[in-house]
């Protein structure tokens, strides 16, 4: 089946895993609706993708403001674009012990990672259910299964994303709509810079970081196969498996040690 008339909406599409996913959809001839906060970056990506003959529509939206998620949906509808696949890839973290971190930043991260994702999922899911077809990919994380000292709010938001995704997947299981959670581990993207994590041990271990193209491929294949979730990378599968067997307090301590700042 040709995907030439099918549209995929990707948030966080200008870098990292979102961008790598956009490349995979482009390769399969989906028309792209890409969302990011920087219009120049969006324009650059649009030029790149239109050169291979695809329709690319850009929306400059700051999804840290959940009202922008509502306006994004309204603008897409007003243009008569029907979204066949929704990819919620935008997300951000913040590094540090909770007692020291900026509460306003954390509340905005909760709006980005949870509120905007929930809004877009609800609005586009209702449209998909009315047509009895569609796919949704939500970017969860290995963090969703592991308590996260030094990144307590980020890990908490990803636990929400995984639980939420699995719940609504069950609700729509007898329809033509599938919902998939992608669970990467630490990945070589700009995430760590934005989260101010440059001092963390995990960032200094370059061998610990996955290639975002590999993560995107795992997510894309799981989405197309209609799977419920996929942990990207063998090492991460092992980590999640082990974390299910040992007490959360032990997992939390291990994570605390792995994430703490490198000593000068």
C-alpha cells in the first residue's frame, strides 16, 4: 500500500529521536507534519524532506504551553489535514536533586511531557476512532520503569506516559487504532544539554549512549507491527528485566550512583 496520501504528525521533529523517526516516515513516503519550537530549524528540515518529493507542513509551537497543543490541533484541522499517524516525541528533563531544582521549569516539563501529549493523543485518537484507523507512538523511556534520583520529575513523567499508553491501548484494542510506547535508554541526543546533565556519570560514558537512528528504527518497526511497547537496545531490555526482580529501593540507589555528578 502506498503511503503517499498519508500524513504523520511528529512533535520534537527537528532533532534526536523525533528527527530520526521523521526520516523513516519520509523514506516510506508519508507526508510530514513536523512540530518544533524553532522556525529556522523547522524550515531547514522542511527543505531537506521536500527535496525527496514529499509534502511537508511545519508548525512552530511551544508545547511547554499546553494551550499550544490545542491550537496545533485546531490549525491542522482548519487546513483539512487528516493525521493517520501521531508521534509524540517532544520531551525534556532536568538534572539535579529535587530540593535544588527550579519548580517552574519542572511544572513546564510536566506540561510538555504529560499535558501536551495527553491533549494531542485525545484529540487525534477521537478522529482516528471515527475512521477506525490510525496509529499513535508515544515516546516513553526505560526511565518509566525505574525510580530516577537526580531526574525525579522526568522519570515520573515517563512512568505516566507508559501507564497512560498501555491503558488506552486496552480501551481501543477492538478497533482499527493501535497505540505503541517506545522505551529508549540513554541516547546520544541534545537531551542531556537541555537537561543540564553534562556533569552526570552517564553522559561521560559515551559507550552507554544509544544511536538515535537505532532507537527510531526500533520504535518505527514496533509501531508498524502494532506492538504495545518496545524497549530499545539489548542492554536496556536486561536493565528493565532486572529492575522488575529487585526492590525499587535498590534500583533507586543504583540509579542514584549512576546518575550522580562526576567528582572533580
